[in-house]
């Protein structure tokens, strides 16, 4: 009787271990240094820095000077509602890259998800939002990587004048 119980318990443990190994598939994606930097943290947009970047770009291209600044409660609201980007391997398909774009914090937040990849020379990120109602990807949007360091990410949407500035989310 004791041998049967031990045998059954050993079989259950072996089955559980093999099941965990099968479910815990790892990503086959190998990241370059740029990919490691991009996926190492969640990136929170800085509305003040992004606004300044945009107004500077308008001044450079048109000669018009604007001095818009976010201050006090408006700055707090803009910081609270700003975008957080997270890049990495997809949780359901580890051979795909997915992203999450979240606007706001907590219960008041809205999220958009989709898939991404680098351009062949890694100078841009191509993002394809997932349309859950149509069950397909939307048209891709390309963002030029203006700057990417461990402390800063600057993305410029194709055809846009200004860039969006992100810092690691704390």
C-alpha cells in the first residue's frame, strides 16, 4: 500500500514538473543592445518636455515663438493622464513582440495593446495596434527613435513635427 501511494505521489510530482516546463516556454527572441534598453523598463511620457520639444520644433520650422508651460494643477493632471509604454515579448506567443500603451493611472486608465518590431536598421519602431472588435491588427505606425538611453526614450511619429519624450517609470 505504501509503495502504491509513493508511486502515485511521485507520478503526480513528475507530471506537475513536466507540465510547468511545457507551459513556461521562453521567448526565442534575441534582443540587441537597443532592444534590451527598450524592453528593460516601462517608459512614462513627460508632458512638459514633450510640449517644449513640440513648440521648439514649430519655432524651428515656422519661426513662430510659443511659450506654453504646464504648471501647478494642470501639470499634475497632465502627468497623471500621460502615456506609459511597455515593450517586450508577447505573453501569449513568446515569438512575437507586443506593447502596451496605457493612458492614465489606476482605475481611470485606458490601455491599447498591439505588436511591434524594429525597422531593419533599428532606427525606428513599427507599432501595429490590435483591433479587438475586428480581431486584426490596424495599419502600422512608424516612430523614429530620436534617442534611446537607459534614462531617456525620444520617439517621433512619422510625419509629425515634434517628438514624445519618455523617462523610465518610477
